[in-house]
C-alpha cells in the first residue's frame, strides 16, 4: 500500500545512516557502534532537573560479538 508522506526536514545524515521514504521490506545497517554513556546523558527536553551525584558507567564487556553484521549488504 503506498505511503502518503507530508513535508519533513532532515537536519543531518551520518555516514551509515538510512533515509527511506515510501514502501520498504527490509532496511539493514552497514556498520555498528557500541555507545557507553553515564546516567542522564541522553536526556533532552525543556526544564529538566537531573541529579546524578555518584554515577559510574561500567564499560567492561565480556561479549566478543554483540550484534553480527553478517548478511547485510
């Protein structure tokens, strides 16, 4: 079924980003990244009050492969 899309604005596109407008069956990523961030790092909005007095981010990861990229073309 065709999609009806109104106006949209793209502020930025990364090197492995995907922008698709319309019908699609599968969109697969070409790259992967693991992000470590402390408490309250990705909060956004107006008038936020965040109190992280003693915050520690554990970056030790015992996994060798978290999300395999095999088969993504």
